[in-house]
C-alpha cells in the first residue's frame, strides 16, 4: 500500500466515524448542542485536523502536510463566513430550535456530497485543461476585491432570494407549522414545508461558497489528496461551529476582510506562475495565518469597544 493510499484509507475511516457520531446519525436529530459542548467539539475537530496533518507529514512528507494545513485553514475560515449566512437563514425563516439540528444535519450531508462532486470535476478539468488554474486565479482576485469592499450582512431577506422566489413560483409550499416534517399532505396533494425550503437554501449557499473555496484550495495545491481532505475536514466541523458561533454573528465583522486579502494573495500567487514565479508553500501558510488571526483579533477588539 502506497503512502497516498494509506492516507486515503485513514481519512475514509475518520470521515465515516464522523458521520456516525459527530453529525448525529446515531443520536437524537432534535437534540440541540450547548455552547460548552460546541466549544469542546470544535476543539476536537481542530485537534483531529492537526493530528491528520501530522500523519500526512509522516506518510507523505513536509510539503504535502504544509499544503494540507494551509488549505484546511483557508476552508475553515470560509466555513465560518458560511456559518454566519446559515444563522441568518435560520433566523429569516424562523426555524424552531428543535428543528435546527435535523435541518443542519441534512444540509451538511448535502454539502459533503456536493464538495466531493465539485472537487472530482475540478480535478478532471485541471488535468485536461491546465490553463483553468489561471482562470481560477483571476476569479479569486476578483472575488477577494469584491468581498473586501462588500458590507457585512446582518440579515437575510428571503424575498430577495432568487432561489426562494423560484421555489415559491414552481413548487407547492406550505407556510404552516412543519412539526419537524419536510413534506405534508393536504387535500390529496404533497406540499413542501419551510424546512425543505431552508435545506435548499443551505445547499445553494454552500454551492456559492464552494465556487470560491475550491479554486482557493487548488491554488494552494494541485494534489487531489490535499484538496479532498482539507475540504471535507472543514465541512465536518460545521455543525459544532454553528452552535458555537450563532450568538456571535456580529462579533467577527472584519473576518471577511482577512479572508478577502488571503483570496487576493492566493489568486495573484497562482497568476504569477504564468511568469514562472513561485513562492515556497510555507509563505502561503504564514500569510493565511497572519491575515485570519489578525482579522479575528481586530474584530473582537472592535466588538469589545462597541459593547462598552
């Protein structure tokens, strides 16, 4: 068994165990998570990701391990931004507390499936059309600039969502209390409940974020092993991150600016390869860590001053 095959095997085992235990497939679907439990689970996932990085270093070498942790940190930070949108969506549709864990579970499972599909397609396209990497670089620069200048969203207006309007127009939607159900039968017809609408909104939101995050990971590493593992590990921690951060939506106003700077840097780094200019992989890791930690600390500092 080659080092890559062994790493895939270990990753697969960890992912299956995560789906069974952390995502709650064997637990109560309506059980909410306390802040303390969410904190410990978040620490656990961060620690597990660090341990996997150490295993990858041992099996695959230092460069691949640094590429993995750089890609993971990039995905994890984008996941935080993703979580804030999830929180706003749940608030906009007034989803009951007892229904949130189940809807979140299905949303995360769909996100994992979509990420695997997108990454597989991306790997195939890049192997055939290598010039797509430069297109990804240009997209990242544009996205980063747009994200840096955009205002931080504090609410989600469902009426402005094209997806919501489409579902309203072409599907039978019930506005009644869903009672934990995704479909109901009335007058001999099947109606989708608000919970189904929210699941679709979460899936579409993750697709939008994936269009930024997956090119960003390809910019850090072209190795499929790194792209798959960093993406899935970041998504697996979404559930605990949601319950940890939902009371702190407005405390990370400047995180998107840090992410934006990283996206522009990675995009420019990718475009620079046209001129055969490359940077050591550890430089990307340093830039990612400095920008993200700096953005989080500055956000907390500004938030503390505003609360006084």
